[in-house]
């Protein structure tokens, strides 16, 4: 637990707005923004405390964004249930392992993984947005396997995992980007709660700071969902925004973790 100054409280609320906007816009990016913001902007001195706190806030903000996407019909619930169910087991195991790794090394590895995911997203072709994906024998095994893997990485890095879940859902089912964004929020919420529970049990959550993040994220998630629907009308644009956001944050996180910035 840390003692927050008035400036840090204000920066915590502002960071929540940015995280909520990212979750509403692309169904992910919440934690890849939340952890660097907590460490480098708000000034949380312990990376593991930032990771645990962000997991609580991102899970709450993801749940709010999920409601917006569900109302818009962007959530494929059967696929989400299978993916999230498999991923929760992976997230629990990953969170236990992640707490054993040095904080700065964890941030550096986090940045490298973000670059890989962003490059894969930029190279893929966007499916037609009117394609309706259904759960079936052809995609259920892939959803389980991908959910387990993504869940483990999500727990290990202490993230909601939206930027992994979205490409994971697309890989397993071929669903269009906007559907993957909406569907991913079910798993983001589930993974975030699993990771947060693990970190909270170890005393690595600052609850007052998490509350500020959640409060700021309410407004951000509403604005992000509106922007996401607008960008989705332009084929492939949402995917590109998502990937470049990841690359920018990855570069900054890697530089700071290596003492280069």
C-alpha cells in the first residue's frame, strides 16, 4: 500500500479514463496502458503492486465496456464462455509464476511480447464484418487451447489480456475484429478477476488507487465504445489502431524497464 498525494490521485483518475477508453475502443490495451501509467506516471514504486492494482481496475472497467458491446450485439457468448472458462485455469497458474519473477524483467518481457502480437495483427487480413461466428466442433478445440495459453500469459504478466485475447479469438474462430473486441471482454473480465484475486491474496493491490482507476474508466469506456463503432465502419482501421497502440506502449515500456528513458 502507498500513500497517495493529491497530484497522484488526480493522475490516477486520468489514467483510468485512458484505460477505460482503450478497453471500450479495442477490447484490450487496458493493462498495457495501466501498468506503465501506474509505474511511470502515478509513481507506484513496486511493479508487482502496479500489476495487482491494474488487474482489479481493468477487470471492473472491462465489465462496464462489456455491457456496452453486449447491447450493440458484438458479443458471441458461447465462444466467450468456452474461451474464458479455459483461460481462468491458465491465468491462475500464470499469476503464481509471475510473482516469482523480478519486476523490471517482467516489464521488459511484457514489452517484447507486445511487439510480437502487434506485428501479427498488422500482417493479418480483416474478415468481413458481417460474418456471424458460431461455436461448433470445428472451433471448440482451438478455443480451449488458445484460451489456456492466453490465460496463462495474462496471469503471468498480470494483465486483463485483451490485446492477446482479441487475436486469440480471431485465430481460433476467424471472427471479425469488432465481434472479437466485444467477445474478448468476457475473458478480460474473468482473467482480470482471477489475477487480481491472486495478487490481492499476496497483499499486492492498492485498493484506493484501483477505485480511482475504476471511477475514471466509466467515462472512458463509454467514449471508447462509440469511437470503436465509428472506426469499425472503415475496414481494417480498428485493427491498425489496436496494433500501433501496442507498439507505442511497448517501445516506451521496454525503454523504461532497461533504463533507457
